[in-house]
């Protein structure tokens, strides 16, 4: 009976070590996010988008992108830039193309001085960012 207990303990140690290696290699801690904090901030962002105020089209996209990046950081995804963290989180995205598309809109706004977006593009970007937050466990 004691050798069976020894084998069981050895198996538990091996499984524990394997889980530790997976967490270390993937860079994910599995940390839960403060859902209420993200929901409050999201409602502020979403309610600030106004059809007839083009400046809000830009600010909502920039703010939503920052919120997704905050969630990526808090979840422990590795990377020097948001793009690298998004790549680390690739398995999390239900629709990676939409998340990346919204982030590309943000990059265009941040790096091209004469860039602008329509209300429709801003609204679609917000839908993608909201889904990204859901995918990360912020909703």
C-alpha cells in the first residue's frame, strides 16, 4: 500500500511541475480581472461616442484600445508592445481579425496626423474591442 501512495505523490508532483512549466512558458498567470472596474470604464467609453462629434470617434477608439491593453497586461501576457501582447493572447480571441482590425484603426489614428474615422468605423471598432475584453475575462 505504501508504494502506491509513493507513486500517487510522484504523479502529483510531476503534474504540478508540468502545470508550472506551461504557465512559465506561455507567460499567463490566469489572473482574474476586476470585472466591475472594466465594465465601469467600458460604459464611460461607449457612452462617449457621439455620431455628430467626430472627435469622439477618435477618443473612444484610443480609450478602448488602452483598456484592452490594460487587460492584456493584467492577465500577464508577455510583450514589449500591445501588438506583441496581442500575439501572446492569440489563442484567447474568438475573432482575431476583428481585434487586430480595431487595433490597426487605432494605430492609424495614433500615427497619421490627418487620419479620421467615421462613426460607423468607430462603432465597429468598439464592438471588436468589447469582444476582446470579453475574451480576456473583463466582462
